[in-house]
C-alpha cells in the first residue's frame, strides 16, 4: 500500500507556508457508501450512479481506504477514524464504543479542541445508537446532536436524507462562533435493509445484463445516486462560504445486499486474501474550497485518514499522527 505520488507531509508543509488562518474542517462518514467497481468487473447500470463524486478532481485528494467491517457495525469504522487506532489490536467481535471507551481518550476531536477548534458531532438518528452520548465527550467533542435536532422534513424511506443533513451542517457552519469548527457527521440515508416499499422512495437505478435479479442492490444503488446528487448541492454551497473549509468524505463499509451480486460484479468467488480485501475497500476524498495539490492514494486505511486531513488543512501533525504516517508507509 502506498500513499500515492506525494510524499507524506509535503501537502501540509506547502499549505502551512501560505495559510493565514485555520480552515473549518467537515468530515462526513457516509453510511454504507461503497464503490462496487473495485470488486473487479464493470458495474452495469442504466445511468451513472455517482457521476459527481467520480468527477471530483480539482483541489481534491482521493483514493481507496481499507475498513475493518463489512455490512454493519458502523461505530467501529468511526472509532478507527477518530482515534487512529486499528481494530486489529482488539479481540474479534469487539465494539470499542460499548466496551472500552469509558474515560478520556486521544482523538482528533480532542487534539483539534486543544488547537482552538469548536468540536461538534452530529448524526440524524437515535442518540442511543452505539453509546455515542457517553463516548463523544470522552473523545473531546464539546457538542453533539441527533435526530431530535433535525426537522425531518426531507426523508428518503424512513431516514433523514443526505440533503437534509447537509442543509443542517451548512446552517451550523453559517451560525457558528468566530473560532474555526471541526464538525464530524454520520449520515443515515443509505442504511440497510434494502427491501423498502413505501413512500419517500422512487427507484431510478436499474441493473443491466446480469444473470439474476438483485432488487436489494438496485435499491442500494438508487440511494447512492441520491447521495451523489445531495453531495453536488452541498459542495456548491461550500464553494460560496467565505471561510476556508476542508471536507473529508468516506464510506464506513459495504452494504448488505445479495451475496450473488457481489459474485457477479467480481466475476467469481473471493478465495484469496487480496480478493477478500476488496470487500473492505471504501472510497474517500478530501476536498477544499481553496487550492490544494491534487493526489491519488492507491491504498490506505481509515485509521490513517486524519493525517491527510491535517496536512490539507495546514495543521502540524500531532506526534501520534507522525507515528501513523511512518507506520502507513
């Protein structure tokens, strides 16, 4: 796994020389956001699924990251990103949010708080999920909001849409105090199961030329297409913000759809370790509303993403992230 064409630290060093103020930082962990094309064969659909995200290159660092989960347990991906720790160091079946995070712990939220940032976590679903109200203060978040803080006026299926969440995030950013803000948001729109039949959903993506029917995959891909449209609107609004802003976007895991669909898209079974790793590979991209050097990262993992974020924002890496950057190589 290589970080790409840029040497670790060069991006941050270049930006730090020219930055006069700390940029706002928005991180979006998008529920079940994945790219089936990484499995091998071309994804065949009636329309492009994520044309905006696929075409985002200017002022963007993008690539592929390994996650430790498949089909669920979102909180473990969240834990890896926020702390820089890997689930590989914990027993199989662990959920740190429910078992181990019971005292103040180093995290990027805690570091950014010490660096003068307001720190906010938001998730438009039940506060009871994954013990977050108890965990977030231990990770250094000053404020947290959940579904009851959202108007719930723009639903897709029964969940708050990405559009509504992004509108909420923009409102928070536009009404914040003078200090820069770090906002960590987890979407809910694309959560399984993918068997919904009811209001607030219209299928737009259909699979073409597959041997079998995959209605769950089609529903998931329709949701992914809605995410892409919401993202395009969100980024258009971010470009109008007067304050410099960095956005890191990544998926937490692949969705639980028909197993046969994975086999068809891959073109066979997942026998080798390298093939199995494909099912744990999610896309990420880091974008800024100011100039940053473009970069493609062929392979990293979620516990290393914060270093890319710091570097793009021109923030010196804390000692632990310096260690992580060396370890990543």
